[in-house]
C-alpha cells in the first residue's frame, strides 16, 4: 500500500492511521496494554506507514521534491514517531509495573519523592520522546552510507543549498558517493550527531523521574549508544566507511553510567 508523502506529515495522515487501525485492525488492540493511550499507538503506526515509503523503488529520474523528508520539521516528526513514541510506551510499561498508574487518572505518583509540579507526566513523556529522537538521529548519522547504498536519504532536502551540496544529495540517493565527497559525508553526519546530542541532553533528566530498575538499563544503553556521535569517516577500499569509536571508550562510558 502506498501513501502520499504530504499526508504522512499532516493531521490528515494521522487521522488516516486512526481510521486504518480502527477499521482494519481492531482485534490487535486487544493485545495492546490498556494503560498505553491509543493516541501513542496511532503515532507509531503513522511512523510505520512513513517507513514503508522508504521501501519503494528508487526514482529513475531523481526529483528531490519527492523525497520524504523535506525539512528539519519533517525529520523531527519522523524520528519522534519512529523511536520517540516507542520509548513512551516503555515508560508507561515501567509505570504500570511499578504500580504508579491509574486507569482513569493516569500517573498516580512518580517514583521520586516528591515530584515537582513542573515535572508532570507530560513533562516526563516529552523527555522520553527527546531520548528517542536522539537515538534515532544517531542511528541516521552512523548509518548514513549504508542507507545511501539502499536508496534511503533521511537528511532534510532543505539542508542542501549550494550546487556542491545538491550534487552530493544526488550521489547520496544513488549510492555513488566517491572520495571527493568524504568531507560532505562527515559534514552531514556530524550535523545529525550534534542534533542528537542536543536532544539527548534535553532528555537526560528523564532517568531521574522513572522507576530506578527501568531507568538504569535504559540509561546504560543510551550512554553507550550515544558514543557513536564521535565516529568518523574515511575512504578505504574504494568506498566511504565509518570509523567506529573504540570499544574501550564504549566500555568506559558504560562503566561511568553504572557508577552514576
């Protein structure tokens, strides 16, 4: 099933997802815990639908206006739906397991004493979305060339302005990036990584306001995963390849996270 790009990033697109689920997959809701709001599920489904567009056959005549992610706003909405809202479902699950949820009132009491008024349920879930956005942006940054070879471009078209940048976009889409474009690969990967770092810093307070037995493994995973923002790129063997951050640094980062 193919969907119009412009509908994916609009209220209409979200409404379509709701109607699709309500009309075709009602039985599936029986397997979804009731404490997870349906609106969250609808957002995840909308993200899944947008992901399907990346599986379409590549354009024979490249037209950047037909790429899914046109602006930075598109990028953030996509990352929010792909990983931000799934993290939200994990938070709801942790609250439920800790006996902190009420089916009518929502979050009864946060696991930290006491919860400042500013740290409401909505605030906590927003920080969870920040963490999800950060992780997804890191994923895009480190898999930039792998996605390129499969005809997927997650970088906003609006980021490509100069003739040189537009030529790189074409090469990125067709998987024909060469050694002369190594600096471009580093530039756009670093841009995504910086955005990821900003969102991760915004989301860090989340770990102080969710049940500890859930916060610890999630933070450990995130801290180690975020080390990929320090990866670099090189030309080797006739292709651009990623130079990963050393395993020792990843281990050290994990140990530091365990001590906090």
